[in-house]
């Protein structure tokens, strides 16, 4: 995964401690759960949780890809709205 995902989503890694509670972890450490969500709190997309498993990297990368597409679509739509408001023809 590239670092550009930080423009449009956040990825958090968590591990369970001895009492079963989640504590912060990193991708490089042993983690039990990953939470992926849009950066904007106004986004219609919610957070998704992925337990660590054989397909977890694929699931995380797929969701990041979808969030990237939604972010880029939103940027293009906002640009078109601004151009229309200002009367700029493209």
C-alpha cells in the first residue's frame, strides 16, 4: 500500500491484549484487527473492520482502492461545480 491513501482514508491496526481489549498496533507489528474508513467524517461510507487472516491484505487493499476512486470522483464533481458556478467552460 502506498502512503497516498492518507489523503482520503485512515487505516488503524489493533491487537488484543491479555484482557481481550484492543490496543493500538502497526502494520509491521502483530495485529489482530484492521479498521479502514474514509478520512472525511461527512463521507457516506462507514468504517470497515477486518480480522487478520489469509485474505486480509487483499480486503484492505480493495477497500482502499474503492475509497480512492470515490475520493477522485468527488474531486472531479466539486471541480465541475466550481467551474459551473464561476461560469468557466472547460
